[in-house]
C-alpha cells in the first residue's frame, strides 16, 4: 500500500510538471495575497478561466467584466450538483451551494464563506448540512458553525483500529448537530472564542433487524451503551467550548499558503439541554499550505488533527471516529474506526492541468490511528492508511471555488467516491 501511495503521488506531481513546462499567463492576484504572513513570496497567479467564462466562450459571448475581490458588495455564489458513493450511504445525489464574500477591506479582513447541501441516498437517507465561517470588518469577530440535520443510517463497528468487518451492525436514526463558536480577535490572525455544542441521536434502531435479533443484541453499539448506562434509543451530548484559533490563510475555500492552528476544549454536562453524560473532549487541528511554484499553480497541503476524550464517558456516536466531519479519511466510510482517542494526518498535492486554471487535479495520502481504553488499544500501534486521486473544475475564479470529485482507497478493500464544493481542507 505504501509503495502504491508514493508512486501515485509522484506520478501526479510529474504529470502536472509536464503540463506546466511553460510560464502561465498573469492575472489579478487573489484576495489572500494581501493578508498572508509570507510577504517574501510574490502573490500567486489568479486563474483566468472558470465555468462561467467557458460558457460565454462556447456561446461566442464576451465574458463579464472583472470586479475587484475587495468590493464588499460582491457575493461570489456557486451552486453545483453532488454525486457520491460510500458503503454507508450507497449512491447519493443532491445539491450544494457556496457563497464567498468580504465584510471589510481585503487588506485587513479574511474572506468569509457559507456553504450548504442537501442529499438523498440509495439507502433512503436524507442528509443536510450548513457550515459558515464569517469574519466581520478588520477581523474583529469571527463566527464559525457546523450544523447538520439528517435522517440516516450507519454501519457501526467494534471500537479500535483493529475492529473486524464481522463486528458490523447497521443502525438507523435521526441526527441533529448544532456547533457554533464566536471568536474575538486578540491580534493579527489570532482569536479566542467560546461556543455551544449539541449532538442528538434519536430513534436509534437496528435496520432490517428486530431488537431481539442476536446480531443487534451482540453489536458493539449495544454492548458499549449497556456497559456505560446509555439508553439504546436516544443518546445526546450538550455542552460548551473554549477555543483558540490562529489563521493566516486569506481564503479558506482553497488556500494557497498560510497556516491554520486551532484548539477547542469542550465540556459536556449531564442534564444540560438533555445531555446524557458529563465528559470532556480536546480537539486539535493544524493545517499548512506551501506553494511548489512561484505562480501558485502547484501546491502541497498538510493536515494534522487530534480528537481526544480526556475525561468522563462519551455516548457511542460521539466518540472520535473516521470521517465524522464528512471530510477527513477519504477512502473510508463514516465511523469505520472509532475509539476515545484519534490522531489523523494527510498530505495532498494540488495542481492545475490547464494553463487557465479551469481544470485541476489532486493526489492525497492519509492515515488514521485509534486508541481505545475499553479494548486496550493504543495510539500509533496500528494504522488505517488511505490514498486517492481527484479532479477539479473551477466554478468561480474570484472565490477560487472548485467542483471537487475524489476517489479514495483504504485497507480491507474500503473505497469511496466523493463529490462536492470546496476542498477537503
């Protein structure tokens, strides 16, 4: 697997280098050039063609005039179809939308984004989400949210990184998440914040089984819930968060360079907004973006994340797990590996396949390790690696929003196809 991953990545780098043997055209720099901490490098080249320009070209029409990204009145809206396939959902179809905008001077204000999606799946699931990252003028305040409302199902497994496929049991339930954090700027790119976290799993029941079926009674979900005194039909967590954030990226939709580092300490309380237990969680997240070429058309993106239950007992569905954010661990289904400690890392190569920036590609490598006290498994003793390739189509050159289509592979023949707006990280 490691050899295949390395060959895949280097072949992608070589292919992109061949396609970019000549210098690309120059154009207006993107909004993140102004506030990036790395002032020693020239601003990356702005793409010169997106889907809208292509449409006008095919119809022999003049493209619309360019507008400055710093124009507060501009809203860069993108709407695109979504298509995917994962073991937990089967085929999914839906629609996704993203809007990017500025609430202040581009020299002192990060780009804000809002995104939402609605999908239906082959497994009769209805999945919806709304995310936002909004900076007020001069970055005085930052509002971040990740909210979901789903009628869904999930294949659950025994805890730990070595959980066998035969431990699987498919459950259906309703899921609601409210995750909202408000940050205050304490200095250039540095923020401190507080938030509210609610996670509710209701009407949990076995799919295609009765509650007296041995496959249900012996499932990891039932065993864990009974061992820790949780109800089988409803499990909720509600609490507050204290967070620190450093973000030198100018554009979180598709960062060219810069850093993101965050730490969130969350405390959930028994009885608070129907919470079922008192427990604590520490979430760490670091991302770094490096240009491999002066024009910014070849880049590397790095991601490292840790999710740790530091005290108390979390409900089964709220334990750290692969792809619980819907973006990490491409190649694995949501919740394939789960435990009370998780460490994840990923590196992704990003490059343009056309000189205009209309078509691009990515190649990524990721790995996950799980620790779990109930199964006596420890972090870094075993790994779940993944790899994959993807294509990008530039939907909006000013916000640098892509239509992303990725195919990922994991161990034990795990695969997944992912399509949506924005990069994975």
